[in-house]
């Protein structure tokens, strides 16, 4: 399994893009930086896009991708929980802000929606996908992705403290998990459904307790303005837990 980090941050500015992953060129997860990072040929290879939740930094390239594929004569599937698909249909693909590419062009529309049921493994484009609810300010899931070779990664999406139930359901070799802010903002983060390095430390300790091991960890969704502090604090967490935690960056590739 090859994972490309297209966007590693929670907001966009020069050299920083919003969160997006691409698995083996065919499976995208979250859509904060799909179109700006990929050529038309690369976009055409995306067979499915998994969305963790409805927030703008995770869905905003769906209309742009749909237009690009429409003009390029290709199609894709958008897969998520009902809440996120409803928000997308109501607010972005609504024939006001942009065309509803679920019905355009006929008879073979550019995008189709696939409703994902949490806690139930399903086959999507050759992968076994398990959506697991996480605590955030709106309904949200993380995705465990298992490939045909048995390689397993779990991307938690936007997730705040309290992931023990989630850990019981997943067994990843690689964990991609958000660290939005530095510890200075720990109270805000806990209330908003996000993590800081100290909160991540608690969640990893809980993972170890539940699973008996720690996976390779990649932190994502950083606020670019806080990244220097986050880097220092994450290094201390990795040392304390004696595990590998690296910060994601745009263009990072991870092989499992
Ligand atoms: Zn976010
Ligand atoms: Zn969010």
C-alpha cells in the first residue's frame, strides 16, 4: 500500500494544503487538496473518495473534482456517512453553487454517492473499508483501509479525545491521526473535538492498553502557524512512549 499525503494541514496558504490522502492512486480519503495536487490523468484514476465528515477543509474539492472529471469524461464515487453526503448535496452539489453532478450528464452521471454504514466492513474498489465513529463537533468517522496483501492503515480524520472504543475495532500497522494545535490550546482542542500532542499521548497510551502494541504514527491536520511548537511537543511524546511519530507534509509518501 502506498499512501501519498496531498494535503497535511487544517487550512490553506502558500505551501500548505488542506487534508487529503491518496492510496495507491485509486482511493482518495478526504478532499481538501485533490484537484490542486493531481493532474487530470491522476484525477481520472480516482475510483472512490472517502469523506470522514462534512467540514469544508475535508470536502471542498468535491465540486472541483466533479467538474474536472465531467469535462474529462470520467466518473467517480463519493463515499461517506449520511450526514456528510446530505450536507454535500444540500450545499455544494445543489445546482446553485455548482451543478449537481449526481445527475449530470445523463445517462452516466459524473459522481455517484455511496452511503457508508459505520462499524460494518465493506469492499470498495478492492479494499476492505471499515468506518469507525470518532468524537468530533459533527458526525465523523475514521477509515481503516485494508488492502489485498493484508496491509492495514487507519486514518482517524478529525477526532477529539476518547478513542478507546475506536481502538477496539481497528488493528492498523500505520495510524494517521490529527494533531491540530499545540498544547497551549489543549482546552480549546478538547472542546472542539481535536487533539494536541498531550491529548495524542493519552490516546496512544489508550491504544497500547487496548491493543498491546503501538503502530507507526503520522500526525496530520496541523495548524501551520502552530507547527513549530507541535513538532517539539510531538518529539517529546514519541520519546516518552518510545514510538515513531512523524509529522505529515505535502508530498509525503508512506509505503506499507
Ligand atoms: Zn478538519
Ligand atoms: Zn472537522
